C-alpha cells in the first residue's frame, strides 16, 4: 500500500529540524510519525556560511527523523528564512488581449510580469509572488478578475525575495544531503499554517517569528500575506545581554531567559535586561507597522512563534509596547504527538507538512526555477568530484 508521506526541513541559525508526517485516510491533518533535530553549524542570521558544516547538521537531523519514522527521506518541503528575506509591494499594468475584452489568466500573468519588471531585483531571487489587489479600467475589483470585461488591468503584488547566493547555498546544502526539494517555502507562510486561523488572517494579524539571530514580521489581511520583513536581531542577543549584565555563562543566561532563574539572582534585574532588548525588537516592529499604516490597526493582534516566543514576559511587554492584542502561538493540530511539538520553535517545520488549501496565488514559474537551480547545483557538485 502506498503511504501518503509529507516531509519538512527547517534549517535555522541554531537548530536544524526535520519532521515526517503521514496523511491517514479520512484525516485532514497529517500525523507526525518522525522527528529529528540537530545543532545547526555553518549558519549565520538564517543563511549558510559554511556549506559542509550545514550539510553535516542536516544529515544528522535527517538520520534521526528516518530512525524514528522508519521512512527513507528522499524529497521534502524546505523552508527559507534569513536576514535577506523581505517583501516588496509593486504595481503593474497589462492590456486585455481578447477582442471581446474578457480577462484571462494570461492577462493576469502579463500584468504580474510587468510588476516583476518594475521590481529592482539586483542579485535577489523571487521566492513567491502574491497578487494583493486588481483594478479594471480604474475600478477596484473585489476578488479575482477572470471572466470580467475591460481594457486595462492593473495589479498590485507582493514579491518575497532573498539574496540569490543565500537561496543557492540553501539548495546546495539540501541536495548535498541527498534530498530533492519539492518546493522552497517562505518560513513565515509555513508558520502561519500552524499559528494563525483563517479568521485571524482575514481580519488582520501579524505573525512575529523570534529566532536565534533574526526576527521576521509577517502581516496578514483579507486572508493573504500583505507585508513581510526580516530584522537582524534575535533571541541570542537577549541571551548575550543577560550573560554580560548578570556575569553568568551563556548556558545559564539561556536558562534565565526562559524563566529558570537561580535563587541568588535578582529577577527584577533580569526583567530589566530582557525588556531593554525586547524594546529594540518592538521598536523595529512598530516602525514597520507605521510604514505600512497598520500600527494599532490589527484586530487579531500579534502572534509570536520561534524559540524566542518562550520568553515568559514577552506577551505582556508586547501588549504594552505595541498596544495590540498579543499571544504566544499555540496549536491543537498535533495534540496526539510528543509535547515538544507544541513548542512554537517547531511551528515552521510543522507548517511545511500541512496542506496549503488557501494558496490562491497565480503560478509564477518558481517551481521550474527551483528545478533549474537544483540541476545547476548537481552539475557543479559532480564537476567538483571529478578528477
């Protein structure tokens, strides 16, 4: 009997995670049947700085996931994050091609291509394009424009991009570890599959992923991602501040950060150190929300995921600083699995194995581009192995 298996790989700055899920007959969500995690080496701010070390870390995590699931991992969905990942909103125009003025998918793709032509790519790779709004002959369209009649189609779209070299390095690590990437998925979109409900995405919400060396902010409205930005600050900065401020080791500082403070130390001083650094994070978030005119205007508020979401004072300080409802991401989807999968640091990799039924974006050829990249990387690696 053929088993319906889905595998996710998330290579973070400090931890590499692999999850194996199986879709059982009649079940909407997969059952997690295997997990693997290892310390990430060769990574910095979410991107690869040493390919061989990163490959070794990934192989370790894959080996553990294969052992626990009994599945040989050959293909997987892979998340992409890192400090160069960002969203740009661009407008484009297309003239309707059919003589009777009926808008077709071809017209939409032409308008999206015009958007892309207006985007300053400069050593950047498009990971995903998301149409945000359409106008036909100057009038706003609610919903999709196919089948409507007009002359000039305008589109506003969000393009998620990252550094070309960071994208290629990630692909190289995955392929050298013996895995074929099915698709490269924006980490915040994967995390939103777990942490945000459809209602939260419709009314307006922000997903904040606090990783070890980066913080990503993703804003959702009307059921889609409308803005995305990554900041080069993270949970390790808080750990370093605690180690310096309280004159303790980094290992103890990490424990203190997560609420396990020693009896001989001042909790008040610890809170002051944590809040000072969190203020920097929230200032960056607030400035970006102001830039896109959404500060204090997200009814579903802020949802936190990532390892940094485990800081005890985070929720209260966020409500105070951002003046928005704030909560730590939680999930009941995998309630029959090990407790560690409830930890918000696992939400990105778990989101990779979830079916994305709400993805109604238009095809942009990204899958074909990924295949081209893989073939190029494999050729390059074969050449390196030849005498």
